[in-house]
């Protein structure tokens, strides 16, 4: 039987706006990630939906697994840490992203 990981570090593109950062930096979103990750492996990438509020059509943000410590499964007590990596936010939604319109 596999043990729960104590910590998982996920990276996201640094082109994400402050709005987007505010959305993923909540307990609610980290709990969502815990349920979606299951058995992560370093290097895994997955796109997850991020709430865009009223200004946009959708935002799928690519998270990359950077570190998995203490076990192989994500459980209720697994700490989820988010860090930046170089990259742009792609897709149809760019209104709230750092790479979106500047006017």
C-alpha cells in the first residue's frame, strides 16, 4: 500500500496575472488540486481550470509536478506548494493574464 506524500510542489507559468494568482492561492483551490493529483510523478504536467470571474471565456493553466516528498499518493494532509516557472499563459483567455491586453 502506498503512503501519502507529505508535500507536493507544483509550478505554474510566471505569466499568470495577479487575478489568476489570487485564484490559485486559496485553500479552496489547493483542496481541488489535492483531489485531482492522485499519484503525481516529477515532470507530470496537467491542465487545470482556473476561475476567470466575469472577464473571459476560460483559463486552463498548466501545472508541472516539481517535487513529491514522503510518499506516492496525495492525501488530505499533503501540503501543496505552488512556485513560478518561466512561461506564458496560453489559450483563448488572456484578459486577466500578464500577457493580455495592456490598454
